[in-house]
């Protein structure tokens, strides 16, 4: 089975601050209880839809903690994202910047070991670059949005620009 991996915060949403806002305000309370909805990039859904059209199943691999699974799934549904697999962290420590790359790499390696093929991976953070590289994903199929785009041999990706062809 062919997969395409998407980070959520800072990749499908407008910034990593979408998640940080929740950490600062009562440890995720607004997103957990639905009083805050992270803002998506204007063309995030279209990107996911295009990858599905090309034959890949989306895997939403996020550094959000496991107890945000329901609200994360609700966000994906609310944004009318194509159906796919959602994987949140198994432990709170995996959600921290010091653990998220290791967590994501281990999950991706487990998928590859089961015979799945990751056709592309999208992220925004240096931890995404580290995770995708540690899992053995080719840089030619690693797309990084924002200020880290193009670092370490990845492709820079655009957000919110319908004329941009790097998404």
C-alpha cells in the first residue's frame, strides 16, 4: 500500500504555534474541549486530496499527545480532509521537541517494515526533517514548508499560494 505522510501543526495548519497556544493555555484545554480550532493553510485540503487522487493513503503523523486523538480527528473531519490514518504520540514525552523526531521515525520505520511504501512526506519543522531522514525516507520525496524548507536536501514547499507547484 502506498502512503503519504502529513505532519499537522505547522504543515496543514498555519503554524506550530497552533499547538503551542494550547500548551500555554491550560495544557491543551481549548483544543481538547473544542473551544479553539487550529487554522488550516488555505490549500491544505487540496494538497491531501491531490495525493489521494494520485493513489496514496494519507497518514496524519502528529506530535500531538494521545489524549488529543479525538479532537485531532474532529479537526481533520471539520476541515473535510480525505480519510486516512491518524497517529498521535503514545506518551506525553514523545510530544516534546526532544522526543517527537524519535517517535515519528520509529513509527515510520514500523510502517516500512510491514511493507508499506511512503511515497512522500510533508512537514515543517527540523524535527520532521530528522524523523523522515532517520526513517530512511528519500529527500527527493520530503517536502518541508516554511523556513526549514529546502534544508538538508529537502524540497521547500509553499502554503496558501495556488500558483505554487511545490506542494
